[in-house]
C-alpha cells in the first residue's frame, strides 16, 4: 500500500516538474563514470538545471498527465532528465558542451522537451547550437536600432542643412 502511495507522489512531483519546465533533455547515462557524472551534474547545477533519474514507467504516466505526447518512444533503458525552469536552451547547451569537451560517446541524448513539445536528438543538437539568449536579444535590439539610428541621422542632416541655410541668410542680411 505504501509503495503505490510513494509512486503516486513521484508521478505527481514529476508531472509538476514537466509542466513547469521550459526546456528538458532526456539522456541515456549508461557508460558514464562516477567522476564524469559528478562533473556533468555540477555543470548543470551551475547553469540552474535540475538533473534527475526517474523510472520510465513513472515518467510515461507523468508525461501523459501533463499533456505531453510523443515521449513514450524515447523512454527505453536508463533515462535521466535535465530540466530548466527558466531557460529552454540551457540543458541542451550544457549537455552538448559536456559531450564535446569530454569526447564522450557514453552520454547519449535521446530527446528533448521545449515548452511542452517533444523534439528528437537532432532537434536538441540544433537547439544547443543557438547563440546564448543574451546574444540573441542583442542581435534583435541591434536590428531594431539600425533603422532608428538611420532615421536620426537623416533628421539631423535635415536640421544641419536648415541651420546652414539660416546662417547663410543671416550672413547675407548682415552684408547688405
């Protein structure tokens, strides 16, 4: 009796986490050494990403209850989930960088979750290759500022010409 209550609590907790997550990555962690796993967990923690192992069956139930479809086919074998509640790109970025830095074949990315939508491993790789959030914001702002800066230059040029014309009229009146 207590076991099912415990499982229900785990499902409820995972459902809440899956509903609140902005981005998540499902990995097969089999083959990682303890040192590598510890290093990965530290990097994820520094990025504000929670990394946990949940039973596949409980994950299936929680995903279904959270309204997430398409995750079942990825829930085979050992599965760990890296979840971020603020940045949808963070888990994919940290895991991809970790795999590159350590030249690992052991850590396999199974799938990802972005704003409640399931993406495959290649989608996770594409997500990880995006520039950082701050860089994207800077690019958008630069794109928005360029036309405004051009408009300001045009206006100041017109004002400058008006000042030159008025100065020429003043000089003409003074000499007359």
